[in-house]
C-alpha cells in the first residue's frame, strides 16, 4: 500500500527555544573544549554553530574569546543575544557560516550536540571546512554509539527507549567514532582526538559513554 501523505503535509522543524530550552552541556564538554581552544590567543574568533540559547557562550566569553553564534531557532538566538556575550544570528548551518557576520573564516568552530539533528551532516561538514581558518580546530560533540553500548542496550531491553522512533524531530543520525571520523575526513579534515564523556559511572567505563567529543583540524 502506498503512503498517501504528500510531502507538503509534513514539515520538519527544529524546536523553538521557548518550547524546549537547551540542556546545559557544559558539565559534559566544557573542560575539554577549553583545553582544545587554549593555544588560541585572547580575542580569537570562535563560532558556536547551532548555539541554541547561547549557554556555552557564557564560559567561552569568560575565557577571553570573541564569540559568534548561529542557530535556526529565532527564540534561541533571542535568548543568546540577551546574554550579551557575543554576536548571534538566525541562519542555516547549510549556508556559508561566516556570511551573517561579514567574515570569511573563524579561528575555531564548535558544534555542541548539533550534528545528530541534521538531515545532511556532509553539507554541514563542507561548510565547516570552508569557514574555519587553516590550522584551526573544529570541535564536535554528539551522543556516542558503539558496539558495547549497543550490546548493553539490547541485553537490557532498552534499545527502543534509547533509539525511539516516537520522538517528533529529534535525533536523525546516530554516530560512532568511526562514522564521524569518516564524515569529517572525507571533507578534508584531519582527526586530532577523541574523548568519551559521561556523568558518574558512565564517565569511567570505556565504550558506554553517553557522549563523545572529537576534535578535527583543517590542514594548515
């Protein structure tokens, strides 16, 4: 039986910040992000791609960086602008990332829990490559998926809960260390590092992390 629903009947939209505020991902990722950015000089231009309400910008601004942020959520950008920590614009991550700010490149780019929400991660990766300065780092975080975690979920009958198909929108892609590495290296990046992250016992046991942080670099 053919699906009679036309494409015009279904529209994929990102949740507005007012409806679903972003969780604060700094406990999982901030320390490693700051360590990666530490070699940059004070005032270096850092883009938060998919910045949401700009929570990460608070700590990055305190660390001395010049912060820029992009997000498709108008209410998220409004919340980020109210923090007065940098320049924030409503824009698609599939377009040139520097254009809203009149810039060609940034010294570094972060994307915190963003890439798993995108229909075309490859297009985003291409935009990252053109928008980061040669030698500059791109830091990507995303939920971690790997063999031991998947096995543990299956054995405890929690796969449906972890990979629910009942969430409108939500996570579209599920990345492992290998698939994220492949995605970025195909666009010309070099892989610098991988860190598994979690809270409590999930931080201490390899392979069952809740998240991962990977650092890539555009060749100088």
